[in-house]
């Protein structure tokens, strides 16, 4: 199906994102965290490293179950209606003009980044004691955000089959690497082909769910491990926790926004 002028412009925007450098907020975070690296290495025990790594990997491994309780169709469709989008089910939105869906997707950004920052600041006050609680809460907020943005384009992410897409978004958000972006867009292409052909999406990598996703939880954990551990630094922990959670949630929002727009466009092109 032929793309509109607006959709062509979005395609170019996605390509610029794919090949561009990391965002300004990621560059700023890397600069701000650089002095902390030495401190973190000095104060971090092997037990704490294992604790943080395990908390991240375990939550990402539980995505199949978590997706069932982080998203409510009823609340989502109410907001779509408030924005004059006519849909009785999430799937209906995928056939509406992209320029009408982008504002709905972006409407979820601010509330989730603010919530994540407040949560990170609160748990950052507790240092190592609260860090194990902070990680599942942060990823729960971000999982819901991904589902809200995906649904904004008519793609509900509440089924276990879509776990590879969700993990790909987290991987880009945590690393901002061009390699992660390329991998995520390849995953999106597979999903688009399945959706356009009314086929079951099974992920880009053949085999079982474990085969498809086994490397990503560890990769995501590695990318944010040092920054989460920096929350254990006395006094500064609250500010660091708020900043890290704001950064990660902002990156998740922007990544999901780009990838679900790519999914919308590629599916339309294949119809």
C-alpha cells in the first residue's frame, strides 16, 4: 500500500535515528556518570553486583507474566477517545492515519518519565537496601510504557509472542548503540511481515522462546548495571536514582516511538 507524504517523512526520521549517534540525554548521562565509575568500582562488592544483575535478569525473564498486569485496554481506549480517535479495540488504530496516532503515542511520555524519576529518587534514598526493589519497579513502568506506545499504533504487546520486540526495545534504550538499533529494526521487519500476512509472529530467531531471547537480558543488565549501583553512593543516591530512571525511561519512550512507527509503516507497505 502506498505511503502518504507524512509517512515518508517519518521514514526518513526513523532512518536518521537508526544511523545517528546516541541522544543528547544519553551523552549527558555518560558524561555525568564518568566520575562515578571509579567510586562505584571501589565500593561495589561482588555480592551487590550479583544482586543487581539477578534482579534485572529475573524481571526480564518474567515478561510473559508481567505483561498481563501492566496494561489495561479500557484505560487506554478512554484516552484514545479523548483524543478523538475512534476505536472499539486496540487493533482498530493500526488503520488510522499515522499523523493522528503520533500525538497519542507521545502523550504517554511525560507521566511515565516523571513516575520513574520519582520512584528512582525515593528508592535511591535507601541505597543498597532498596536497590532490589527499584529495579523491578523501573522495568514495570517501562514495560507499561512500551505497551502503551505499541497500542497507540494498533499493536497490543500483551501477548508472550511479542517478548522479543519488548526486549529489543529495552536493549536499545540501555545501550543506544547502532548495532542494537539495527537488530531491533530487523525484529520489527519480521513482525511487520507476520502482521501484514495475518500470520503468527514468532520472533526473528528460530527455535524456542529461550533460544530467541537468552542473550538479551544479560546484555541489558550489563548496560545499566554500573549506573544502578551508583545509587548506593551515600547522600547522592536519591539524585542519581532519579536521574538514571529518568534517562532510561526517556530512552525507552523514544525507542518504542521510533520502532512502532516503523512497524506501522512497514506493515502498511506490505499490504
